[in-house]
C-alpha cells in the first residue's frame, strides 16, 4: 500500500496510524497546488478530488478521505484498540467523534489558510473553533484520550488538525487539557516517527 501525503496536512493522521500499527506503508509526497506527486505523476489521475490523503491499495484501488482510511488501516490489521470492531456501539462512538472532527473542526480551519479570507470571517471562524474545542476540552478533562484511556484513530486525527492552530494564530490557551493532549500524542513514538518522516521535526545530528 502507498499513502500519498502533504507534510503537516490531514494526511498526517493516517501516517501516524500506520506507524501505530507497524505497517510498512510506502509514502509519496504530493504538491497539492501543482497536483503532482514527488515522482512526477499526475495526482488527479490517482485521486480526482485533488487532495490528500489517498491510499493506493495493493490491487490498485484508491481509498480517499482520512476518516475512512484510518478505519480501514486499523481493520486491515485487526486492531480493535485503535478502532473497535464494526457493529459495536464503541465503533459508532468512534465514527461519531471522527465525524465531529472532520465537519466541525477540520473544515472550520479551511478558510483560515486562505490569504484573501476577510478579517470578519477569520474572527468568526476563530470564535466557532473555540466553541468546538470547548466541547473537546470537557472530554479531555475527564480522560486522556477522546474515547477513554486508550489512543484511537480519532486521537491521531484531532492531534493532526489541532497542530494547525499555531499556523493560523488560533489561541488555545483557554484549553489546557487540549494542550496537554497535544503534548501527550506528540510524545508517542508513532507521532514522532510520522512527523520526522514528513520533515516536520528535524532529525538529531549524529554525535
């Protein structure tokens, strides 16, 4: 399998999950503006939607959308710690959280990355995100991860999108439990490995 990614984009989430699972995925960077892969392929021929992540399966099929990809990877390895078994309430709770992150948090960041977004829209999105993070803050005040004591694919997704806060100057100081969560996930070997692979953390120089 091959994961197509852009450094620090939402494709970081399945990249982390792959490391959690010990999956030796091939990875290829995508220039999302030029729509070209690092090897020179037309990315639109791989994923007509034009954005990452995209997971190319061994049989040539391509799976898109981060929440679908992370669940597929966990199921592929039979890992019910990262994604509870299908048909259970616990799996529905995971999907509930993934949907919340993708619709209420992830997409609310989108206009903040555009240079031509009016200041009034920026202020409105900041306020909206603060409300969404308040909901998350209350959950994380009671437990270390979104669904309880164990790390799941939803945590990889929340960690990924929340990393964008600094870039768009979203103040998260009112959410200490969210900030602690970010540090907790960043300390996981899987997150460290994915961040380093994408060039988001510099490798330590040899002594």
